[in-house]
């Protein structure tokens, strides 16, 4: 058995200075109650409200707290990824630091993990403190994703979940930049189950997912796990093509039978052109989303940049490059290039 912690709690943090102390207190109380070693990884996603300084203070007071501070804001999903990268526990728990996901639920996740499940996700049975618009949009989003993707992404689930170390190991190999972590953990497979819980009202501060970010997050989710937007284009194109032919035939017949003044003028032509142009522009937008994501991946930039750490000792940052890029770099490394003449001389 490993000498490291049994549980790694990963919590992304972005401007949560008012929630950090009660959050860490609750995590400490819950995890101490389990009676096994644990660590809490707080990932600072470029906070500007004093959260970073408070996290470093908390880490200095408790050796089980580790802090990973980004050089700038990279986004929630990237912060979750960094926490998984640095986690060393046999089980990894993803939870937000805003206390909407209660740490008191963690023992229920652990119980299912001990029963043999590799992924235990938390299902939001009740969402307190959220507007009807937020609840409705979330409900529609999760059901849409569930219907159009090829994998089984459970509805009404966020990133709050527990995963076994071998699932976390697979996630560390998945280095795409546009990340949808809850979909990625579903894609991995293994034995998965869910538990229901009550999502609490935010205790302090405001949501970090306004409408703009929610739309961008939904686009990332759809384009990461579904080709449905591209596939539906052909059906719409066929429908418009058939409609255009039938409309042209009907207008021709009516003009021959009713006279040339029937459907006279350019209003009909302009209306049809505008309609077809709007569909063309929409199709270009959808294609552009996929092309942009492909371009983003080919640049092979690191997912995040760590400015500083606390409580991690001499731990080095994990390899953030894709396996293919790493293999290519090794194949063209200076050491191998410089060593080739020496090997050739020995053969001679």
C-alpha cells in the first residue's frame, strides 16, 4: 500500500476569500472523521481578492493543505485538471470551494468507492438559491448533452465526484484544451454510480458562471463529445434544397396558370436569399467552432502555468504535453542528436 494519502480533495478557487476558511474547516472535520490520511489541494485560478494569500496562510497552518497558484486565470476546468495532475491519493474527490457542494457528502461518495465503484458522481436532486432561469437552462443543457453524445453523461451532475486513482491516471493522459471534465470521466468508463444530494445556496460571493461563460461551456461540452451539430447540417441542407425545388415548381405553375403578375416583384426572392444566407452563416459558425478547437490542440501549449506552490515540497509539475508531443520531443532531443556521431564512431 502507498505511503501517500488515501484521499486527495481537489478544489478550484477563484475569488472565494469569504468561503475559504469555512470550507477548509468543514473539509478538515469531515476527512478527519474518516480516520485515513488525506490532502486538500487548493488550486488558485488567478484570484485577485486575497484568496491566494489566505490559502498560503491556511497551508502554513496545516501540512495537509497544498496550494497551486496559476500565473493567471485559466478557467475552472483547467484548475480542476491541475488538481488531478498533482493529486497523489488512492481516491480523488472533485469539489468546488464555494460550499454549494457540501463536504459532508464526501463520506457517502467514499462508501460507494469502498463498495467497488471507480467513479461516484453526485446528482443534484435539489438546487437551492438558484433562479428559475438557471435551473431551467441547466436542466435543458444536461438533457441535451445526454441525448446527442455517444457516451452516457449522467443528467443533473456537476464536477462534484469521487474517482479512483486509476481513473485519475487516465484523465492525466487526456490533454485536450477545451475540457469538459464530467464528460471525460464518463468517457473513461469503469464502474460508475451516483448518489443524490441537495446543492446548497452560495454562502458568500457571486457565481463564477454568468451567461457568457455558460454558453462557452456548453459549446465546449457539445464539440468535445458530439458531432451532432455537423451531422444535422446535411438534413437541414436536404430539407432546404427540397423546399426550394418545390417552391420554384409551385411558383412556375402559378405564374403559368395565373399570369406573370402573380408573385411579381423581388420580395419573395429577397426573403429566400436572406433565409438561405442565414443558414449558411450558421453552418459556417458551427464548422468554425470545430476548426478553432482543432487549431487550439495543434499548438500544443501547456494547459496552465503555475506561478507558485505551497505545501508541495519539491514536487515537480506533471508533464502537461500530449503523449504524442512528448514522444516527438524525445525523438528530436539534443542528447540523441549529439550521441549519434559517437555511436557511429564506435560502430566504425
